[in-house]
């Protein structure tokens, strides 16, 4: 059974959802976590992600990576607030997340909250952008990962 993880990094909190397909073929939630990180601290005023906020996010994500490794996660995808894409120092954030997520799944990368009709879509299955996912983790705009939808 493939275990998949979704990480949703918002302006104020970062969330983790780990699921696997049950023997009946339905998704089964293994863990759900939420950590306040305040990543958006000062970004409107400066146009940059605050280094302290990036460090808070790194610590939370490192803890999530430990959880994913302990649970045997095979596929992971991450989405992040638009502030991360718009910030002048966005590469500081993206290189940190790529390094940490690469410990779980080599080549893992973040996504874009605009996929899937405005919600964060995290693909299970083989995770390819052109392939049809077997499972989709969905979350609302600015909200948490709500659950797993089977396709």
C-alpha cells in the first residue's frame, strides 16, 4: 500500500496529512498535524520572507519529514502560499523545502495552490504532472488539507 503525504504551507501555519489506501481501496488517514509558523510575518511591508519565519518553517517541516520517514511515506507533495512565490528571497524558502523533502522522496518539489480549481491538489500514484493521479489530496484556498479523494 502506497503511503502519501501532503504538506500545505500557508501564511500562518503549515499542515501535514499522511494517508494510505486501505485494503478496501479507500484512503485511510494515518496522521494530521498543524504548526503555527507565521511565514507571512512582515512580507507585505518588505517584499521578503523574514529569515526567522523561514527558520520556524524549516523546524516544523523537519519534524514533518521525521514523521513521514517513520511512517514510510513514499510520495510527498507540498503546496505553499503565494507569498512564497512573490517574495524577493523565495529561493531561500524553496531550496530549504527541496532539501528537506528530498530526504523523503528524491526529486520531490512543491506545487501551486492554483491547481485543481483554486485548492491545493497533491497527487498520489506516480505523481507525474501529465499522468492521471490515483488519489488526490485537496484543501481549500488558504485552508487546511481537507482529505483524500479517490479517482
